[in-house]
C-alpha cells in the first residue's frame, strides 16, 4: 500500500502544494475584492439607513428637521448650511496651512542640514500622530483663551472687511479659531507629501540652475516648484479631505450656528457636517433623527470621496 | 538707477562704437563686443540676493511657526496631565464617582475601564484589518499582473479609502450593526469594525511598500528549488518583509487608537469596566477625554474635598495617558523598522 502511494506521489510531483496554492490565491483575490465591496457597502448601508428620508413619512421628516433647525423645512435646506460651513472651515484651514507646510517641506528638503532634516521629519510625523481629541482639548482650553486678544486686534483694525467684522466673540469659539486648529492638524500630511516630491526633483536640473548663477530661491522657483506642482496640488487636496472630515476638534471648539455666513470672528455662525452628526447623534430620535444625520453623513462621504479621488488621480498622472 | 541707465546707453551707443572702430584700424574689421552689456547691475544682483535671503527667512519662519503648536500641545498636556496622573487614577474606573467628590479610595475616579476598552477595541480592529490588509497587499504585489486594471483600481480605491472621514466609518459600522442586530445596537466590536475601516488602508499601503522591496532574487531562488508560489510567499517573502510589516501595523494602530468620533456612536460610553467586547457599552480613552471635557460639576459650600475643575483635570490626565501610549507605539514601530530592516542593497 505504502509503496503504491509513494509511486503515485512521485508520478505527480506537481500536486505538492497545489491545493494550498489555489486556496492562498483565492484568499488574496478575495481580500483585494473585499476593498471594493467594503467601499460599496459603506455607500449602500448609509443609503439604506438614510432611506426613511426619501421613502418615509415626509411630514414627520419635515417635523424632525424643523426640530433640528427651525429655519429648514427639507433635507437640502438642512444640509446646505452644514455643507457650506464644512467647506468654509476646511478651505480656510487649507489657506492657513498651505504656505507654512510648503515652507517646512522646502526647509526639510533643501535648507536644513541632512542630520537635522531627518529629525525634523520625525517631528512632522509626531504632529500627525497626536490624536484629534487632544487637539480639540488643547484648542478648547489653551488656544481659545490665548488667541482672543489677537482676534480682537484683527477685528479692530481689519473690521472694515466683511469677513473680520467685529466684535470678536469672547470666548473665541469661532470659525477662525477652528481653522487655526485644523490647519495645525492638516499641516503634517501636506508637508510630508510635498517633501517627498521635492526630494525627487532631478539633481541635474537643480545643479544646472545653480550653475547658471541662480540663487537658491531662484533654483527652487525654477527647478523644484515646477517639478513638484502636481504633488503640491494633490497634497493640498489630501489635506482638504482630512479637514473636511475632521470631527472632534470642531465639535470641541466651535459654537454652532446654521447660517450662510462669512463672519469668521463671530460665534454661532457655522457648523460642519461631521461635528453636527457627533453633536446631534446622542439625542437623535431613532426613527427619523438618525436617518437624517446619516443622510448628511452620506453627503460628506460623497464630498470627501470626490476630493480624494481627484487628488489621487492627479498624483497617479504625475507618477506615470 | 544710474548704472542701469548707463547700461542702456552703452547699448544704444553700441552701433556708433562699431562704426568708429574700423576708422582707427583700417585693415582689420574686428567687431568690438561690449561685455558690459552682459554684466548684471549691482542693484539688480542685490535685489536678487535680498529676495533669496527674504525667502530663506520666510521658510525658516514657517518651520518655527509649526513648532509652536506642537510644543504647546505637548507642554500643556504634560503640565496639566501630571496633576491627576497617579496610580489611583490608573487603577479605578468611574463607578461611584459623584460630582466633584472624592471616592472612598481617596481618588477622583480613573481610567482603568477606558484603558481596557481601548486595548480590546483596538485589538479587535487589528484582528480584522491585519489579515485583510496583508492579503490585499499580497494580491497587489504578488498576484496582480503589471497594468492589471482591476489591481490598479483597487490600489486607487485603497488610497481613496484612507481619506474616509472617521465619522463616516462610525456611521458605516452603526448602519451595519443596525441591519444585523436591530437599530441602536451598541457594543465594543462595532467600534472595532469602524476602526478597521480606517486601519485597512494604512496596513495595505505599508505592507505593499515592504513587499515591494523584498529582492526579486529571493523569489526566483525559491521557485528554482521547486517551491510552490504559496510557500514562497509565506515562507520567503512575508518572512523577509515581516519587520517592516510589523512596524507598519504598529503605526496603523497608533493612528486609530486616538480615534474618537466613530466610537462615540458605536461603542458608547460607560462608567464601569466592561470586558465583554461583544455586548454592552465600552469606553475608550479618547471618548473618555471628550466626555470629561463636556462634563460640568458644581461644588456647593459644605462639600468637603469637592473639586469643581476635576473633569478638566481628568480630561488632561487621560489625554496624557493617550499621548504616552501613542508616542510609545510610534517609537516601538520605528525601532522595529530600523533594527530588523531588510538589507536590500547588496
């Protein structure tokens, strides 16, 4: 018997590990497919849970929305100011963070001595590692009192512009303060992506610029920045995506309001979708309240998905 | 100003200079090149130099600006956190804590339940996302052919997935469990599902990088010996890339361990210690920080030992514990990566 088995084994040596091979390959394919399925599931489950918005009793939906904001009578009127607030806060933080992070990226890639540069990269990663709830805590308890006098000063001297119209709120739980905290939070991601791009600038181009007598800044302007343009754009889109979805820092600092308002220094003007979900969720009614919040979440998901998708498409094109 | 004007003058006079030249030397018509024309004026060079210095100053300034919040965050969490961070704080939960009054044990409540909850929920997220993420990376690196459209779209979607807002991940887990277990289901495992949605992309990305730098010779040597593909991957490729993968996973954990928003709606908040991941509300450290932040207590006269700022102090102390955990995980991740790194350059 045993000899027969042995000969059978020897006659088909390919059989060893064949089943394992197939199983392993299937698992790997399944895991890859699961990513697609998960993303589709996120969309479908949210849609399913938000269905009462469309398929449910419309009068109850309206009543529920009016209990959230008296001024809004349907879903779009409800989600509109929230989406506006989300985009406003994120864009402001992007504007604040953009130049600083490009500066840091250039500092790390072209100005700092090599040993210092690796240390600085760690510092930037450290900024990214700090949980958002701690930024919220810091923003709410340390930054809000500290930045108040500065906003007062801004309101006094720049109050004639519409956006900085005074009087500055005290405590300054305003869009301006939130934008500063969000800027700190998205700084690391913009910095690390653009730093990687800047480091890839062809050495010859840089040396050619220097050789033609360019100063260091001219070299950066001529060789580094044009090369890294698409990288910078996609890095800022990624930062924007991060800022759009940020919940805790906004929730813990901003005093909410539901207006289409650009008054950055006044309290109770805007609110973001993510923070609104977290704020309303605990008291929301299961039958209609939660579906409405999930509906707003779906809107946020679509916005961030598009922003991220465009950002990745840009980098993909740049890499090819 | 004057130098620039002179420059312009020489250019305009140039034509006459050429005419005059042959008048002096009749037999040889050598063009006189006015090299001054190509000289940059001193003021122009100075302006360029000034711009250069100015931009350098701005770039250094940007770096200094970025350091301010980092130092401030770390400093305030340490300075405020150490006030309440003691053994009592670490070894009790919030059961029997009334307002700002001290508990019979002499402390003011603690984070034991939150630490246990954080560890269990994060472990759950790890158990879900590491196998899926790792196998997905194996598919992308080992099985997908170059230019395969399906693999390309997966790789793009992984990138997109890493940008999903954490609150949407929470809503997803909530919706999923509402469909399975009825609306309002809350347990720790639900939190794990939400976190794994955020963790999978990070695991896929880092493992993919690590698998890519495994030298191709190793795979070919293994195939040449007649080893099957599955064995080659598990015994050769994954083993070589293991340190990198481990450090990637640790960094991914450090990222999700601080997530708050998804856990607010999936894992809830409890004052007691709950060790069962699959039933009942569970507290994690970030949620604890937030809940204490929004808590207000009032002290009336006659309440001995009552501290009305205790929620803030507990919040800072829990934040400090969280920062320490995150930084230690980061450090371990980097050390693992550094010490056991694959030496691919030979």
